[in-house]
């Protein structure tokens, strides 16, 4: 099991390397690639470029095969009739042995079929066209469309008016629509119109008009060919005026660009149906010598129609007999070709079934191999996952044990700390009891002093202060202020900026100091004796603070400018008294705990 991941990794690397090596595309001569890029838009320039390249100047077999393929393709696109298939055979032999050149192999099959068709071997041409269709990739829309186009046109050339023609042209239309090749799309749509010519004239008219519009957009000469077919369709629908107009447009503007001569016959026959035999004779004089059996048949029918107009029934019968003989010959040839193609369809169906079966077997083998690899990878992943789970569970167990030990240690520490705190609390309680005992003894030794008496004396001393403030506030300007409480009175004076300072006699400060000594066991005397560096203002501030006088009142007594100044001076005073930032309450509590009472 330890070597299995290494084996799988090596297998994947070899598979990727094989696929990469098989798909590697060789580097071709720049002159050939330039010619290939012009093949669809300017085939004449492509042919000139290919013919300018000497095969002897090409260094590799791939370049020479590419040259043979492009030469055959360019000649076919430029309507140069093939006289030999040796060049395309060399290209086909090379690409058949190089699976990484699938697109060029598909092209080689297509133009091998085109050459065989020009050499007069339609059965072989059909074989190569269908082989090209089977070889092309699913996304090779151009070659798939062109192969279907060639198969459909070959069906039509052989006179097989079967649904296979329409099916092939539909497939070609879909592929050319995807890649936006308007030139070949014109051919695919126009051929559908020709297929429906005898079966559904309304649909045939739709496809032919669509093909004519597309051809006119790209200025293609095929517009006149499909216009000729549309003129024939109008003629058979007995719309002789429209058939005559279309045919005359071709005669006047595009007769040299049209691949057939039937528009002459449609124009002449339409003139006859419109009772204009002189115009029909004028058109007949422009008809070139017949090149095909259909042209000969049409010429005999035109002569028969003109003889009927002249009431020359002998000539009419003779011409019609000749036309019927040619028509029978054409029908016989079409039936023979159709029988040959029916046999070819059967062979093609058997070949398709064999290819399908082989493809299914290959796909099944590939799927089984992929499933096996996936199962092995899943098992390895499960094994690795189980290992991780075991390791993680061990780590989690160790962490939980360690956490439990730390918790036990912490609880022990908390218990020991609680014991220490309890001991400290007991010690403090003992100290407090001792202090209370000392204070009780002191009170017993001074029976005239009590806490209530000290508070009463301090209030009596402060009454003098509050009375002085009301005397200052209740001026004749606003005598109604005497009814206000002291805090409201000071707040109103502060809002109106009418505060004035109150000057208190020395007897007031002596009374206030005595009351503080009584309340706090000689605190004022102790501070006055031991802190000689305090100023008079500091001493008075200390007395007022110990008496819990509000800051607004302290400001009136000691002439501070603002309430915040009282707080600032309070901090400075405590700094002088203790040398540290402790509060007044803490200072008093510390003094009381030490029981520093003057003798």
C-alpha cells in the first residue's frame, strides 16, 4: 500500500505526457500558413502563393504534405479541374499516420472526394466525404458543414431527390451559421430551395429568396444562379411576368456570371405565355449552344412552343418527341444512380453500426479504467482521512488531559489564594476590633466628646458661612432671592455672573477647625502642626473639604475663579499632604487608623 500512491502518480504523469505528445502540432513553413489564411476569402491569391513554393525548398515531410493539401484545395476553389489525385494522395497518406493533425486529415478526405468527383467517380467521392464527416471533431464546424454540403450537392447531382439532400443541407446550414461563413451559407440555403423545387414551391421560394439576399450582401455571383432558379419557380407557378422580369435582369446584368442557361428559356417561354413571340425569338437568338442534355431538352421545348404559336404542328410534334426522348434518358440515368446510392446507403449504415459498436467498447473500457482509478484514489483518500482522524483524536485527548491538569492546578491555586484571603480578612477584622477598642477607650477617657456633638458644632460653624452668603446675595437689587434654597441661589448668581467673594472672620475658621478636631480625633490640629509649609489658603481649603462644603461655596470663600480650580487645588493639596495621589477620604481613614491624636 505504501507504493500505490507512487504508482498512481507515475501513471498520471505518463498519461499526461502521452496525451501532450500526441497533441503536439508541428511548426509549418510561414509561406504555407499565409496561403492557408487566404484560402476562404481570396483563393486565387492562396493558389499563387502555394504555386510559388517549390516542394524541393521544403525541409520536412509535414511541410510537403501541407503543400500538397493546399495546392489541391486552392485549385478546386479556383475551379481548376483536377486531372490526377497523386498530390492529395500524398497528403492523405501523411495525415492518416499523424493523429495530431485531425483537422488537416478531415480536409484531405474532403478534397480527395472532390478530386474523385471531378475525375468521374461519384461513389468513391461519396465514400471520402462521409469519411471526412466521421473524422472531423465535434467543434470543427467548417469541415463538418462543408462535408455535409458536398454530400448533399452530390446527391442532387446524381438526381436523388430524397430527404437526405434536405437533411445534409440543414446540417450544413447550422454549422455555417455557427462560424458565420456567409458564402457557404448561401449555397446550403439555396440548395434547400432547389431540393424543395418540385415538392413544396412556397418553401422553395422562401429559401431561394433568402439565398439571393445573402448573396447580394456579399456581392456573390451565385445570386444570379439562384435568381434563375427562382425565375423558373415563378414560371411553373404561372407567374409569367415575375419570371420574365427576373430572367431579363440576369440577361442584362449577370448572364456571364450564371452557371446555367435556363434563364434564357424561362424568359423566352414567359414572353410566349405573355403573347410576345417576337421578344421570345429575340431571346432565343442569345441562347448559347446547348452544353448539357437538359439544355438540349429545353431548346426543343422552346422550339415546340414557337411552332405552336406559328400553328406549325408537324414541327411542334417533332420537337416534343425529341424533348421527351432526352427526358426519358435523363430519368433512366437518375434511376440508375439512385439504385447505386441505395446500395451505398446500406453499406454506409453497416459501417456506421460497426463504428458505433467499436466506439461504445472503447468508451466502456475507458470508463471502467477511470472508475478503477477513482476507486483507488477514494480508498487512499479514506485511508489518509482515517489516519488524520486517529492523529487528531490523539492530539485532542492529550490536549484535554493537559487542560484538565491545568484546571486542577488552577483550582488548587484558587483554593490556596482563598485561604490566604480569609486569613488576611481575619487579620483586618482583628485590627479593626483593636482600633474600635482603642477609640472606645479614648472616648471613655474624654467623656465630653461625642460624634454627634462634633457634627453639631461643625454645622453651627457653617451656618455662619451660609448666612454671610445670603447677606451678600439678598441685595436691594433683587430682595426676592431670600426665599431660594442655597444651591439654587448660588446657581442663579453664577448664571447671572453676580458672584462676589465672602470674607469670613478668623473666629469662623477657629470654630470650623475645632469641630473637625472633635469629629476626626484631632485631624485639623495634627495637619496645622506637622504641615507648616501649607499656606493660609491651603489650610482654609483643607478645613472646607473636611466639612463637605460644595465646591461652589468653597469658590466664594477662597476666591477661586472657577469650579474646576477647586478640584485642581484639591489634588495639589493632597500631593502636599501625602506626596502621593490619594484622595482626602483615604488620608482621613489612614489618620483614623493610626489614631494620631494630640495629647
